[in-house]
């Protein structure tokens, strides 16, 4: 699905903590915290109009 969206949108696919090669903290991987991790990224990139989507387990964060 993501490749089809690239024609119309700028996509970000950050790796959530505890997933893939990111750090695996003992605590802090609750869904609300994972969703809040995206906020500083969006601000740092200067994005203002953001439409979050999720795929697989990420959809609950969106």
C-alpha cells in the first residue's frame, strides 16, 4: 500500500521502539507512548498537515 501513496504524499515510516532494530526498553512500549513518539519527529521535520495511518500493529498507534 505504501508505494501507491508515494505519488501523492510524503510518507514517513518510523520504526517504533521495541520493534525491528530499535532499542528494546523494559518499559515504555505502551500504545499511547508509542504514538507520542511520533509528535517530536513531526515537529522536527516542520510538518503541519499530517494524516497518520498505520499498518498491522501500527494502526492502533495512528
